[in-house]
C-alpha cells in the first residue's frame, strides 16, 4: 500500500468515525391532530414538526375536532404534497367522539349556556361529516393510509418501543381507542405531549371568560380525555390555554415567512390567518416547546383529569396538587405556565422559512 493511498484510507476512516460520533438520531414522533385547514394552528403545527431537522415524523393520525375527519385528512394530504413530503402517512382516525354527539352538545348548551366555539359542530360552518368541501389550496392527489389511526399508533409503538413521542393536538379519541384496544400502548410510548386543558387563563376571550376551565379538545370528547389522562404514560407534558393565549400570529411574521419563497412559505402567506382563532398559536407552541424546552420559562406538576358527570361542568379541566389529590386516581402532568415569547417566535419563523428537509 503506497503512502498516499494509506493516507487517503486513514482520512476516509476518520471521516466515517467523525460522522458516527457527531450524527444525532432524529426524534421519532407521531402527530395526532384535528387537521383543520387550510392554514391555521393545526396545519402550521404539522408543518413545524415536519420542518424540524430534529424530527422523524412517522405519521399524522387524524380525528374529528375543529373540522370533520375526512375534510381534515384531505387538508393534511394537500399540505404534505405542497411541502414535498407526501411520503409521510396520513392515517384516518375517529370520526366521532366516544360518547358525545352533536344533538346532545346542543341540548347541553341550551341548558348551561352557549359555547363560543364548537368546532365541527358549530352552526356557523356545519356540514354533514361525509362531505369534503372544495379545498382552497387544491384537492390532494395522494391517498390516506389504508389503516385506522388507533391500530397505526399501536403498531408503531410496538415497532419502536420507548422511542416515540406522541404529539396530541386534537380531541383525544384516537389515543383512547388505542388504549382500549391495547392496554400496553401508553407504557410503550416515550412521552405524551399535548395541547389541551385550561386552568385560569387571563383573557377576555369569550371562550374562557365565563368558564376558565373550559377547553375545546376536552369538551368535544370528555370521555376520551379522561381515559388518556388516567393511563400510565411515562411522561405527560401539557400546554394549556393559559399559556397558548399569550401567543399571536402576526401579519409581520407571515410577511417574513412569505419572503422565503418556498412552497410552504407561499401556503402560509395565503392561508395562515383564514381559520377561526388563527391569531393564537394554540398548537404550534406545544410542538415548539417539545423541540426546544428552553422556550418554557415556568412549569409546575399537577394531577389532571376531566369532568365526565354530564352536568354544567361536563368536559371541564380538573386539577389537584399532590397534597390535595386524596385517593382520586390521576397521573402527574407537567403543565407549562410561561414562556420566552421572542425565542418561540424566532424558532417558528426560522423553521417555517427554511427549505423542507428531504425524506
């Protein structure tokens, strides 16, 4: 072996060793979301997690919530096509809550007062669940996965035990069904990160002003949230409305992202502010705080559940400190209470302005 050849071979070996040392495995995540669209918090959260070079998005599981499931699936497929990532599976899940139905929810509002926002049930944009309206962003050419969300979730955590984070931004129906099918499911998940619940948000928003413990994801399917919050997860992290309402998507942020000129930036510039409540970054914050926990400046641990008594507080968030819990069975939840807004905004704009990572 000549000296030059030996030197070249040594360089190759050193480069291989260096790449092995410094290469960081991407964190596996499944996004469980009620993917209303186009644009808005749900779609932007999917995009944010796909955009991050830290993540390997194994799939997007979809449940009815802000819109009906089939419409949400179509919006998700189209967003991923626009981003150049149609390889990510979009998996249809629950079309309806476990127990609650629209007629019951309407009767509840007649008795106890009208809610400011009712998602897919809201009279302002109600349509039959089987209808997929014409999509402003264009109809998708790709198709959803030929599997239901709960079995996809179970299959993935058995394939990658203790490696997968579940990001939950929807009513928790898909997760509750997975737990009911396979009681081992929660213990095989690395952590559950969710946007949901409400403690005491400081807001004049009519959704919370009269009932600060009301939050849509819990209210839409209280029984599912109750099942999920009482399951034996290794770790649960909650982004409640208390912290979400401190965030605001601004026209200046949209303009800065649009200047990047990428397909995703064009999508954001057209659709970011169309959906109801789009100025508040409900779900994006939960995703960003998982990517960079230093965004959160204050958190506390409480025990959390949901009122399922079908009275005036049906669907409300329940919490206790450790000393006040008594004999009630509940799991500890890390609840985020405050954040570094500037850091969050910088991360969001930076990731949404970047080219989409390849598969």
